[in-house]
């Protein structure tokens, strides 16, 4: 009761302030009506408790019920979900089929046609038709500065049968499907457009490095023999840098050019009558990517003393048409 007596003066003071009139200086300022709630203080334990009646907690609000779909709307929704799944399934099916077919062709390619057969002759005609549409073949064929011929056509029949490229690698399965030689007599540059068949591979799908070395050796030799006016010689050195894999069943361009006199070291100048330094590259015709870089040295021609010797094909030292192989 002592605490209740102490709080009574405070209650009286609060009631007095509410009932007092507002001074004139503050009457012009509008203010919202305020309500003072006076709560009696109590020391009783029961009155200290929360006046909110005890009871179970309110239940959470129920989730909103989605509106019922009409049969047409449900079909549209199912169709919109089914279409992407069908597209993904078809895409993966096509991708799997393509990957499986590619792997099968790479591991077990079909048997190439036998040289001289009807199938081989037909394949060669198709390759010649495809090669005639290549931009570089069109350009060189229309330029009068370049003369051209098919490889190995001038070889004697006896030598052609024992020749590695014209004999063992003949036909569309080797390098006999298409190999056209273009020669510029003004610059000495020589360009070969060649098709590597299915039987030139070492690793599945990749042309054997030895086959590439053989073709580059022949191409560099042609340029050297042309420099010597049709006289022949032998390979003294051949260096190759394999930059990228050369794939079979495709066309490639081999560019060969003898080094000019001013590009040779001082000690090698004046020896072009029996020495020929050659630079060569193997290039993809579509992208221009360089697959192989080569340099070679050939010796022969007129010999070190400048005396013309009988050439390899049985001539008498003059330019022989057989050297244009």
C-alpha cells in the first residue's frame, strides 16, 4: 500500500496538466488531439502479468489455392514443357549418332578401291572435278605465267612401276587421285596441289610422316632439276618441321621455291650450277594453315666442274622431258 500512496501525487499532477488551459501563444498552432492513457501501477503479482488472455497461438494463414485450369490450359502447359524436352532429346540423339559414325569411320574406315578398277577410275574423275573448283587451281590455271602437268605422266613405264609414288601409292587410295604441278619459269617457284588418299595414313586419319617426306623430297627435287635445265641430281639433306597433323582424304598445297643467289651465304654463292637450296611448305588450301616447313639441298646438275653429265633418265646431258615428272 505504501507504493500506491507514493504514486497518487503523480496521477494528480498528470490530471491537472491535462485540464489546464492552453496558453495563447500556442493556441494558433494546430496540434492533433492526444489521448493520455493512465494506467494504474500495482504491486500485486497477478496484475503484473500480461493482460492478454492466454490461449493457443493463432493458426498460420492458409496458402492461396491456385485457380483451377481448364482442359485447354492444362494441355497448353503440358505441351510447353514437352517441346524443350523433345528438342534436347533429338539434339543429343543426332550428336550421339554423328560421334558414333565418326568414331567407326576413324577406327575402321571403308576399304579404298583397288588401283585401276572402275570404282577407282570413277573416284579419280570426281577428285579432278573437285580440284578444278579450288580457288588456287583456278587462279594458277588462268595465269599464263604458270605451266602445269600431271605428276608422273612423263615417267617411263618401266620406272613408273617401281616408283614409290607412281607405283606403290598409285590410284585414288594413295597420291594418284590428283597431283597437279604448276611451274613458274620466271621465278623458279613450283606449286603442287595434291590429294592424300585413305592408304597414306600412319595413325588413323593422319597422313604418315614418311609419305609426306617422300612427296616433299620429290617436290623439292623438281624445283632443283628445273633450275639445272632438266638435269637431275640427288638429295644431300632434307629437314622437316611438322607443325600440324596432315589429315588424309583431303587436298593440300605444296609450295617450293629455290633460294636466290643473294639469299645464300657468301661461301655458297656461285655454285648454283651443281647446288640448289630449296624451301618448301605444306599448306591447307582452305585456311592457309602451314602444316609442314621443309628445307633441302640438292647436288647434281652440271657437277662441280661445270661439265654436263648424262641425266638420270638416259639422256645425253640436254634437258630431258622425262625430268618433268
